[in-house]
C-alpha cells in the first residue's frame, strides 16, 4: 500500500519553476555587451555635451551648457552678450528633417506598387523578386553612392542623354545639391520600405478586395478604404525604417552633397573633426538621438493603436 505524501512537507517542488529564476543569467552576457558597447558610449556623449570644449579638441571637465546653447543660438565674437539664432545649424536641421521626410514619402510612393507587384505574383516566383530587391544590400553603401554620383555628374549618364536628345544645351549642375542627396537616399533606402510593405500585403486577404469590387466600389475606393487600412502597419514600419537612417545619414550627403550641402550627421562629424568643439558635437548627437526616440515613440503608439482597434 502506497504511503500518502506528508502534508507537513507540502507538495514536491517543481524543478522547472526553481530553475526558471536563474534563466535570466543566460542573457547576462548579451545584456553586458549592450550595456558596455551601446549604453556606455551614449552616456559618455551625454556627459560631454555638458562640458567645456578644449583648446585643440577634446573637453575640459568644467560643467557648461554652452554646447546645448550653441545648438540653437550664437554669440557675437566682439559682444558675447549679443545673442542671435544660429541660422547655420537651424538650416541644417530643416534640411535634414525635410530631406528625410521627402525620402520617406518617395520610398512609400515607389515601394507600394513594387510590393503589390511582388505580392500578386505566383507564390513560387515571389522569392525571386524578393531576392532581386535585396541584391543592392550586397554592395557597400559607399560604392552605391559613387554609382549615383556617376549618373549625376556633368558628363554622366543623365546629362549625356538630355544633351543627346536636345533637351538641354549644356550639362545641368545636379551634383552637390539637395536633389542629389534626395535621389541617393531614396535609392539606398527604398528596399527598407518594400520589404515591410510586402510582409503586410502577404497577409492581406484578397477576398476583401474582391468583395469591394462586388459591391460596385471603384478601384480608388477599394484602394483607399480596403487595401491601405489593411497594409497600414507595413507603411508605418517601412516609414520608420527609412526615416531613422535617413535622418542620421552621413555617407550619402557627404559624397553627393560635396561638403556644401550638409545634413545633421555631417554637422556632428564636422564638430568632432575640423570644428574641434566636442561638447557642441555631443549636444547635436544627443539631439539626433531625441529625434530618433520621438520617431520610435510614434511608431509604438501607431502599432498599439492598430492592435487596440483589432481587439476592440
């Protein structure tokens, strides 16, 4: 006859539950790497933004908010009390935000029909089209940027075609302009918009589109009221994936802008290099981080809002 369990000792402990509390140690190496390699440098940059600049670069360990002050304002050399807006930095901010938004919009306009084309192909052919979309990622970003430069230079392909067809008489100045930067960033970041849109369209129930046509809706109404709301998460994810690297782009504006048309990433590099004003560069870097965090908060709210609507 089996002996009943002793009620005083209670039920046998579950070994899985006991070991569950120690499983977080498995992620300790990854957390340590993130803390040292990511959070550590960010903290150093944050501290540098509140220090004084050194004479030939570096910082002096004196607390100062001058770096943050010079992000938006400037002082007269002969009269430090005379303060005015730092229009040079503000123009760079405006150019960065404007070109990043335009790049996101262009990628959305071009990425939607591309993703729709791939999603409507036979299933056995979609992998090939996705493979073609990802091919540019196999090439270094600098090489791709130089390829765009070869198209836009004075005797490049675009000017050669325009002059051969008689549209223009002399080469256009396409390089070292906002147009060149916009074209380069749209080319570089377009796959980042196509892939999330395709992922959203791949889950789309096309019977809803057919139902819209059966209810005598026009193509525009079906697109606006059926397709776009269903693929909205893909638009939001793609926009974040394009906007965030665009706003911090350095290589493309440096090569296609020629150093005259700077964006925020180039301005930060300038302060840590030739400008030798590390606190100002650190303050600009932290400002860039704040903008990126604001974009991520917008993305999370949009995603949570969509999930709330679906559950409701």
